[in-house]
């Protein structure tokens, strides 16, 4: 009788640990409004001229969009590609005064 109870307790503890481990591995769903807000901010930064702000906004957006919450190399390449489309500020020699 004691052996049956101890086996049942061990199985119960094993099942609890198994389900606890598997539920913690599932990626948490991001809030859609937070993701959409980050996307809009990133797109607004890409239109502007501040590359540092666009880089940070892109990293935030892609980390929220990624199921693991971490940037991948592909995300960094996407951000670099988006940054390359930003307008480049040039120094007009006629406007520079001596």
C-alpha cells in the first residue's frame, strides 16, 4: 500500500514539473497595441533624419515582433537595410561660412 502511494506521489510530482517546464518555454504574446505603436514609431524615425533614433526604434520594434524577444542577425540586417534608405544629410559648400 505504501509503495503504491509513493509511486503515485512521484508520478504526480513528475507531471507537475513536466507541465511547469513546458508552459514556461512558450513565448509570451506581445500586446498588439504595443507592437503596433513601436512599428509606427520606427516607421516615423525612418522617414526622419536621426539615424540613432531610428536604430534604437528598430531594435525595440524587432525585439517586440520576435517571438523570443531577442534580436536576430536577420533583424539587424533588416534594420541596416531600412537605415540605408534614410535621407543622407550633405554639407552644401555654399552655406558654409568661413
